[in-house]
């Protein structure tokens, strides 16, 4: 689809917006301070952004009980890798381009924490042992060297009503994920079969 009025430079972009407030610049840290560490300790969910070798961007969720991300020091955090679909998109991308962007969320809190840095995949058994959960130890972890950390305002969360009870949908009102995947895969298994596989996978393969 052809697009018109596409902006060609950052200068053109910035003409549409007022100058950012000074505090928006001053709030950016080059490390994790005690407030950032406390935020991470309370967060059960994050999204991590990476880039594929072909330049295409990718983002993936990570979740566990609050405190699942370990702040090793002011410049280092560790994220355990829990069982997934073994596509390994995020970690494969890191092997080609270590730059990552993280956003941490705390249910009920509007503000989020953004962390940017460089990542590496580690298999140090001593480090991995700290992430043991239900007698399962992750195979590897993502180690992030922090370059930037800052609090992001609550406007997006407030506009979305993300944490409000009346914003939740009735799952029955949405097409079953099994049916969606059956359509996407285009044959092989029915929606009912995929629903059964998902249910068993969630029951036995979380850790």
C-alpha cells in the first residue's frame, strides 16, 4: 500500500511536537538505582525487544512470580529462560545483535520501568541455580548489561484501562486460540485438538 506524507527526517518529526520537558531527559540513568531494583523485584512481567539479523524487530514476553529477574549489580540483571516453543527468537537475535530493550510492568501500577542495554546468553550453573523453581533449573539465562534505565509515565496504561476490572473481556467472547492456531497452521489439527495440547502444555510445561 502506497503511503503519502511520510516524514523523511527526525527534524520533520519534531516539528509536530513541543520540546520535551527537562525532567524527561534528566530521569534517564546509566545504571539501576535502588528504586529501579525495587521495581524489578516487584515485577512479574516484562517484554524484551530484539532485532533479527535481517533488521526486522521482535518483541517477546517473559513472566514469573515477582522477583524472577535478578539484579546482580547496578549495571547487570539476569533473566531466566523458562520453557517455551523452542523457536528461540529472542536469544537467537541476541547472538547476532546484543542490543535489547526491556519494559517491566507491575499489576496495578500505571508507571513502567524501561531498561536498555546489551545482552548475552549465559549457562553458568552457579548463576542458573538461583532461578530454581519447582525443582526446575533453567538451561540458560539472559544477562543484560544496563546502559539506560528510566521510569515511563502512566499515560498508556491509563488510556488502556489495563488494570481495571471492567476492561477485562469474557474469554468466551473471543475466538478460541486453538481455532485461531488451526487456521494459521492451515490443517493438520483441529481447534479442539490444539486446545487439548495447549491445556496439557500449560499444565505440565511451565517449568
